[in-house]
C-alpha cells in the first residue's frame, strides 16, 4: 500500500520590529496578514517587549515569538528596552547603536532556523535595524526593509538626501526647497526637514542615517505602511529611487555599465533621443539612461532588443549612488560641473557631450586637461548621430584611450576622498572659511 508523503512545511517569514510601539504595530499587522495567508511567522524581539507583542498576536497560532537579549550598554539605563522607556530622546541614537550588539544572537537564531529545515523566505526588519542586512546576506536570505512613515515623506527625504541639500535648522519661512521632477501638494521649507550635519563622521545621528540609507538601497525590497489609493502618485518615485541599484546588482560580474544623463536643463529633440537610443544599442554595452523628456517614447522594437541590456529611467535618479556602484565604468554626460565632480569623485571617466553654458569648457578640461575622459565629438555640437555616439561609447568602455581615462579618473577619485577626510584639503579650507567668517563678525 503506497503512503502519501507529508505536505511541505509552510513558507516561513521572520519579522524584526524596532523596539518602539509606532514601529512595532504596523509590523504586527503585516505578521497577521501573512499568517492569514498560510505563512509561518516568527517575530523577533527582546524579553521586555515580548508581552506586548504576545498580547497582539496571541490569537494567531502560526505566529511565534523568539526572544533575543537586548544588550546592556553604559549609555543607556539598565533595563531600557523600548524607546518609551528612554528618559530623553537624546538617547535615541545610543539606543539604536546598542541594537547592533544583537547581531550575534540574531545570527544564531537564523542558523537554528536553517538547521531545523525552516529557512525563512525573507526577513522583514525595521529601517533602524540596518545591520540586519549583513546578517541576511550571510545566510542568502532576502532582507525587506520596513519604514514607519508614508510614501510621500519617504520620497521627499530620500530625494533630498540624494541631492545633498543642506539641512540647517531654521525657524523662518522663505527657505524653499525645490525637488526636481517631484510635485508636492505643499511648499517644502528647510524647516520641514530634520537638520543633519555635513560631516557624518562628526555627528552620530547623521552617521546613523547614512548607514540606514545605505542598507535601504542594498536591501531586497521595501515595505510601506500605506495603501495605493492614498499615495498612488508617489509609488513610481519611490520605486525609481531603488530600481537602479537593484538592476545594477543583477548584472554579470564582467559586465561594465555606462550611465547616460544630460541634466535637468537640456532639451533634446525626439530625433536626437532616437539617435542616443540607437547609439546605446549599437555599442552593445549595458547602460542606464536617465531621460527628462515628457514626450519622447522609444519604439517597441528597440525596447525588445535592449531588454536586459539597458534600463531607461524617466523619474528622478540618485546619480551619486549610480556612479558609486562598482559596475558603472563610464558616464555619458553633458558635463555640468556637478556631474563632473560626482563622476570624478567616484573614479568614473566621462564621455563628454556639452550642451551649453560653460559645459564646453568643463568637457575640454576633463578630456584634455585632466585626461579623465573623452570628447564624444571634437566639434562643439548638440546634434550627433548614432554612429558617433556608438564610437564614443565603445572607445570609453573598451578602447585604449578609455582605459587610460579610467586610470586617471581613479586617481582623482582617491584624491577626492582624501580631500574631504579630516585634515584633507577641503576639510582644511572649510575650517579656514569658518574662522574668517567668525573673525569678520568680531570686527
């Protein structure tokens, strides 16, 4: 008599909330939603937070709680395991930093799960627990990051961060912050933004936020506590901020990527956009192309041919993060000075295609003076055909001139990092500026 095999175990999800009620409750809601769909759910928390969580999920038999110890650190009162117990919110950053000491017991917990044949399909962890990304990677488990805020503030804060907007506190109106390609139903003022230091190394809060943002970009996905009808117009903007890094991570190890963008001011004709599209295709190089045109649309045949080879982004892009990615080896640029600095600071050579203003001077300085890039065309023109574009890309990405430009760009990338370090040239110049301004005020 044949015996039937036992049914496979249900998919298993691990939920790791931050130790604050406002962060925990939404993740308990998603825990119950997953449980109702047949998943096994494990909520990870500390001893003192376990009773509250148990009271919220006790009616769900497929949700269990695993307790890991909260570390005892000198900066926090003994027994403080939730932000509600902090005597002052000035201790929030030390509290978040203390959670990093939970990494080892969390790793042990995941190891036990894997060993028992209950490997999680994902870990959904709070954005403050950015260190869980490394743990998840070590087990090859996807990390999904959870934010306690809605889509609109997430998009605003991430866009502001990618633009490196100064965020000094101000109590007066009039300091309007403009966000390109993002339409808000209100006027954004600097006073609406949390102030952050320009030097994360000297400010624990700014350093913590930088770590959170870096882990966000490299996590498998993002889950937001909202619903489509409420914030539908901001979904695409948030997806765009995460899409580029995900696509770059998926490229083959040997595949170099060229990034193409011509700034926010350039207005290219539909015919010229076609030439760029076909030039990118003909070069046969993987590419990310950030476009600003609201009218141009590629033909279906082109989209089909470049599928998997190229990514076209029509929304705001985090340009610095793209240029910082190790797969990006070239930048087809209009050579606005911000783009030049961002590219060379990341050690990425430029294929210069100036469009106007001082850009022809920037382009020649990069290509001829610094030898850290190439001119897409020797003649100063804003109209180029696909063959010229293709030749320029092929030379930058695979030619001898491109190799030499990449070496030079790498040197300038090293110099840029040293310049902003403590004691570097830019660091010293900023100190000198502050001293001069203070001395002038005393006159």
